[in-house]
């Protein structure tokens, strides 16, 4: 076990003076400081919220107290109006002294309940006012002229609060004073009033009620019906909405505001001085400073450990690069010198890759032509791009004699063919070339599919064929294929070119094949069946299928030309089918069979030639290559792992990394079923086992097998077994009878 040892003094100094340490320390300090102050801000916010909540509680209490006081005034006014003496005096035209004495006696109890400024009774008939604390006044002598004017307007039908009016008394220097007056019309059960009760509550009384609740240092603003009735702040003025004015005042004077009573008559705002908040934070300041200093120390320690862990591999790298770690803090300069040497080596490698770029391009082109995959728009690093959506492929084939042993002209001839072809085909679009097998040169053309593109390609190939014959003094077979419009799969164009090649010879050196070329008026399944017979090496079935083709679809025996052409097309399509599946097939036997068919005298002769060629393919061991079988095995393995999910053919092909159409063809040839058929077949086989469980339901089994609709499961189950799931359960679980749990309907 390696023992821990303290760093050497020189190493310690080198780490502290290194750029790693400085940058790590600065970064850690910035991050830790930000986090620290974020936490402090959070704590301050929480404390501020707590103080605000307490202030809201105070505001709620003040509002409740004030609302209780005002409600008591309203209740007392109603109680006074129900007194017998009051009812009688408001209906008298000329009340006597005894009547006033009775009223004064009854009102004494209410005057002592709350510290009212005064309780006044206005008598409309005699036009007099009884004032609880001053006696009797005529309307003309009553000091509250604003109330007299309001009563005489006869605009108050029930009750009304008058807040902020000045209450006046004669012969007193402390008046007028602001009051809140509650005015109630008498009698309250009549539409025609004969008097009023006015109860005056002074703002001084309100102040005493609030001061009992106010915490030291806090400010309180109180309003009733939007009119300020109390304020600890002398300079507060409300000219608009009370709460808006209170919050604006708090913000401009450094308070935290807490409001209560929004939407009610009584509204209160409690102002919390920020000094109170800071005073509550002061006890925590020493601890916060200690924590921050600890963070600084830990940041320095962490930066040192981090720098040491980084510098050790750097030192090793520098030593491996051939330098020595000598000067402290100079590791970047040492790395720069080391990486300069590495950069030179990388540049040398890049120059070598640039020289090898043509080989890389050839390999890319051969890969695109040999795989059924959609190509991307460009290979920018290799200087290849495909801006158009259509492709054509030309296969230029030299004569067989260039492959003879000792012939050293094959490669130079291919270079000549390549140079002439690239120059000639350049007007069509982007043209790329690659050397194929033996005497072949392949050209991939990315072009814009226009209406006259086939004629233009045919013309250029004809001119190119004549130029090449003159340049190398031998014929060059040019087999051209055009892929479907808008399909970015060069492999399809390559298949068309391969299909046209067998029809060429030294006299007819140019062949062009596109979608729909060499069409055969035969059910495609018959041609697929012939290719399948070759793959399965089933000679009897092959003879039977060929007989079916000739019996059902060939022209009459008297039309020999059409008969030969029909036979050649059958041979061509079977050969093309084998090409599509990448099954090797010799060209020479095919060409020989084509020539024999040119002179075949009868239907039996044509049939015999076709049987002979197909039998030769069987004897040669034509079969799907191992790579194709590997694709099929991977697809089956994926289906068996994920059959319970909602998978599709494109998903399966994506897992296998081949085109869905190509994979479906291979799957059909290898298993006799399409991918969809096999997927449903396998699901039904698994469903049989699940249905044998007594607690299983049809709906649950269908869902577990990946079917979104139980009716689809029932339909496929009946297709593969001849029974519905319910009938299958009855046959295999007879003891359950009708008690088995089937919540799905057995109908298609």
C-alpha cells in the first residue's frame, strides 16, 4: 500500500505558482462567494418574510379592533333609535322639558360604553338638536352646519358614515377636531323620517385603540372607506387608492409594508422599519463572517488538491514528450513545446491522408453502390457532395482479354476510361468514379431528374463509347442505370446498370435501363417463385413454375419472335432477382443462354434452355450469402425480444441497419413469410401460452403482445389457428368452461 507523504517544498511552491492553482482558486472563490451570498440573501428574505407576516398579523388585529368599534357604534345607534323616549320625542312637534330629561337619562348609558365625542339627536319637526354633552340647540345655532345642510337636503334614506369631518364645540380652544360620524335616520322602520341620530367618534379615540396594538418602532396607517383616519407618519397623504399610496410611501421612506383589509371598509398598513430587520440580523454577523472565512480556506485547499491532481499527469505527459519539469508555474510553456512537436506529426499525417483521399473516395462510392441505404447530402471532409435527389450509375467494362495473365495494360486502360468518362459526363451533374472488380470502372452521377435526362444520358454514352474505342483501340461496354426520381439510394441505379449489362456485346456497346425498363407482363410473384426455386435448389418446382409461365402467358407458337423475346425477359428477370439479393452469378452462361434463345425454334426449345440455365445455377450452389442470413437472424432476434411492444417494419430494419424493402425481400426468401407475417405469427404462438393461464383475459393478452386493438389480435389468432381465442381456451381448458375471464369480444 502506497504511504501518504507531504509534498516537497519545491513542489509545493510550484503548485501554488502554477496557472492551474490560480485559475482554480479564482473560480472556486467566485462560485463559493456567489453561493454564500445567495444563501445570505435567502436567509434575509426568509427573515423579512417572517417579520412581514407578523406585521400582517398586527394589521389584521387593528382592522378587527376598528371594525368592532365601528360595528359597536352602528349597533348602539340602532339601540338608541329603539328607546321609548327617543321614539316619542322625534314625533313631537314641541317636546317638553321632561321629554328632553327622559332622553338624556336614557343616553347616559351609551355615552359611557365607548368614549364617544358626542351623541346628537336631530328633531326635524321642532328643528332642534339634542347634544348629549352640550344640551339643546336650534338648527340655526347648532355648530355642525355641514350636518344641518346634509339633513335638510333630505338625501339620506337610511344610514351613512361621514369620515374626516371637523367636529366643533362652542367655547373650547381644542376644537375643531377630526371625527368619524355615523348618521342614522329615524325611525328606521319608516320611509318618512322625522329625525336623525349622529354618533361622533374622535380620531383621538381611534389613536388610543391603535397604540395599544402597535409594536415599538412600527408605523401604522389606517383608513375607513378610503379616507385616512389615523397615521403615525405626519407626512403621509393619500390622494388615490389607500394601499397604493401606503406601499409607495413605504418604498420611498425605507419601510417594509404589510397591508390588511383589502376589499373592506377598514384598511390598515403596518410599516416595518428596515432598521428593525438589520437589528435582528446583527447577532448572526460574527458567525456569518467565520463561515465565509472557512469557505475561503476550504476553497484554497480544494484548489491546491485539484491543481496537484492535474499537474501530476501533465508532468508525466511533458516527460513523455521529452521535456523536464523545472521552472515552477511554467507548465503551459513546456506543454506548448511538446505539442508543437505533436502538431508537426499530425500535419504530416494529414498530408498523407490528403494523398490517400482518392482511395478514400473510391471506397465511399463502392460502399454507397453496394448497400441499400439512403445517402446523406455530402461528405464534406472527403470533397463529395450530393445536392440533387436522383442518381444514375454507369458501369464501364473492358473486354475479358485484359484479364489474361501477364497483361499489364488493364490498370492504365482503366485510368484512360476514367479520365475520358469524367470529362464527358460532367454536364449531367456531380460525377464520381471508382474502380470496380477486375475490368470494371463505376461512375456515380448525382443529377437533376428532368424529362429529357434519359435521352441525354443515352446520347452521351454513345459518344463516349466511340471516343473510348478510338482512344484504346478496343470496345468498352457501357451499362447505364437510372434510379427512381427523388429516391436517394444509388444502389437502385446500380441494379439497373447491372441488369442492362447482359444484353451488351462488342456490337451493341451501350445499354440504358431505368424504372420500368424490360417490363414483363407476368405476375411478379411467378418471377420471385422462380428465383426462390433456384435458391431452394428445387428442380421439380422450378420446372412446374416455368411451365405455368409458358402455359398462361406466352404468345402463340406461331409467333416465334415474341416467344424468344418473352423467354429472354424471363431469363433476364431471374438473373436480376439474383443480382438484387447479391447472389453471385456468372455472366458467361447467361450470355450463352441469351444467344441460344435468339435462335430457339419452338416453345419447348425455349423451355429447355431456361431449365438448363436455372439447373446450372442450382448445381453452382446459388444461395443467399451468409451476410444476408445474418440480417434475417438479427431481425428475428429483435422480434423475439420486443414482440410485446408496438414495433414496425422500419423499426426492425433500423435495428438491423438495412433498408426496410431490402430486408423484407431477404426475410421472405429465407423464411417464406414477410416480416409482418412472421411478427404476427410469433405473437400468436406466444399468445397461446398466455391464454392457457386461467387468470388471463383476451384484452390483457392482446395488450401484452403489442396489439393496440383486441379485434386485431382475434383476427390474426383465427387466421393462424382457425379458432378464436375463446374457442382455443375452451378446447385446452375445458374445466374452466364459461367461467374463464374473457373481457374481449371474439368477433372480427
